[in-house]
């Protein structure tokens, strides 16, 4: 299947305007699972139009269940086949969700999804009593799940430094388990804010928890009738912070964003303050403004916000700021190996991202600004959007596969045009 590229240019180096962001994919996907588990007690407001959220909503829809059971069964087995494509969050959350449903399901995805590990979550669910089999390769999708879990134990241990989505998947179903859940987190917890987001949303839906040291406990309990409102996406906002950082002048307003957000990626306000970007919360949103400021911060620990890594690293590279980064351990099992992808693409402007154990350092000693550059996206939405701000420093920027952004921010290119970027699809 042919994918059209997009060519970005920006004559003026100033950026001004208002950008309305889509709902948070992270919040929305959690809310959709909570809604499904609540049997109608919880309603979701402001559902994101990100492709991953749309995919999950379709899978959870009663109409989708009826349709797939009628027309999409496997020829040799009386099973529901659920293909979530490249939606990683949906894969993790649905793996746990389907263990409680009264049906047998084969859960699969794109070719890249079949390379993304699921074994840690499957092992944890099996400890609880879930019946899950690997269809092709051990430890990876596709998987066959037999629902109506008969709980064998309420205690499970899981490593905290691999993916917070595994932990969230377990927490989301905990209140529906016959004996609840006592979740022991082994070692350091990566992306802690995402786990905190999950627990806060569950609490809004009536589900109480305790968190003592490395143990999170949720007893069996009922959801309450409520609505969960999905905030605008702070991850999407991060690209506008990057644009502001690379512009000569920037005045942007992002409606709907709040200072006290459930989303861990709201830390972008603190990270980008290092590049002279001020954040003023008023009028129901956040105003971004660029002020002259010398670059000082040399070390960025991104353990709790790994989805911001590409954004921050590309900004540093474009500015020739030889910073050091930690907390990137999970980047290699995302939509692509994001470390390798960054290394490949930054090399096109002479910048090296050097890996030494769990520490990464930018070497900008041979940096140059080409007249044109082509950026491969590796089927990763964040590669496209993290590199897009380079159009402010590189005269012509061609980015592979304009539709890749639909995974989390479908209106990204349109929004760029609204503030003065020229975005032409290359046919």
C-alpha cells in the first residue's frame, strides 16, 4: 500500500495562533475500558478522534461484537477475531479485559504489533487464573483468550520498568475480579504518572485503592454512575512546545489544557521552560510564549514521560544543545525502536545520539543544516510529529507517510497550516 509523504515549509520563523487539540488518547483508552467494565454506569465524554481510541471504541461497541460474531469468525474455530492494527494500548488493555468476558477471542494486530512483547502481562494474568495461549510466537501477539476467568489468586508480581501499560491493564480489571487484586511492583516503576492517571480515573468512577510502598491493592467493588471527561492531549501539546522552542517568536494558545492534569506529559511545561517557553494558564487554556533564555540544563530524566523523549531530543539536536538523557528504557519496544529511529534520522543533520548503557548523549559537533531533508517515520506517529518542528530551521522538510499521525493526532498537519506552515502532500 502506497503512502503519500508530506512536505513542510515555513517562511516566517514566528508562530502565532490558537490550536484546539484532540482528546487525550491515554485518558480516553482508560475511560473506554472503564465504561465497558461498568456495564453502562460510566459514560465517556469528549472521546478522542485518535485512531487508537477509535479502534478501541469500535472493538468495545456491542454492535462490533455482534457483527464480528456474525461475519468475521475464523473458518476452523468458533472464535471472535479482533484485529487492533498498530494500537499498542488497545492490545495491552484488551488482553486483560477479554479474560473477564464470556467469549473466546483471538487478539491480533499489525506486523509490528506481532513484534511487541506481551509476555509479562500474559504471565501475570495466568497467575490470576486466565487461560491465554500464544497463536504464533511465545511472548508475542496474536494470542487466544478464553474468558470467564476463574481466579486462582489475588496476588501478582510484575516488573515496573518494562511498560506501565501492563500495570494499568491489570488495575483496570481489578475491581471486577472475584477476589480483587494485590499488585506487587518489582523494582523501579517506569512512567509512574500513567499509573497514577489510571488510579485517579478509577477513583472518579468509584473504585478505591491503597498504594503502600510497591503494593497496589483494589478489592472487588462496584463502579458508580458518573461521567469521565477526557482532557485535551498533553502529548499532542508537546509538539507545539517544540515549535515554540525552535521559532524566533512564538505566541500560542491551547484551549482546554489545565495546570493540574492527570496526564504525566503535562511536565512538558517544565521541560520546555529550559528553552525559554513560558506557560500561562488562563482563559480556560494555556498560553505559550517564547522569551530569550540561555540553554543551561544538561541532563533530562525522561523515565516518567518517555513519550516526550523524541520531542525533547529533536529540539536539543536542532539547537545544537549537547544534552544527556536517561529513562529511555521503554523506547525500544514502542511503535518502532525509537532509539534506533532517532539515531538514524538525526544522523541526516550530522547529530549523533550515543548510547552508553542506560545513558544517552547528543553529540552535535558535526551538526549541519541541510537545504532539504527526508525523515523516515518507521510507522511511528511520534517520529513524524517530533521532527515536524524542524521545518522552522530546515528550508524543506519531507516526512514519510502523512497518515501516520492519525494514530494520535489526526488534525496535526491541518493545525500546522492554521499557524502558517505550508504542508503539501506529495502524490
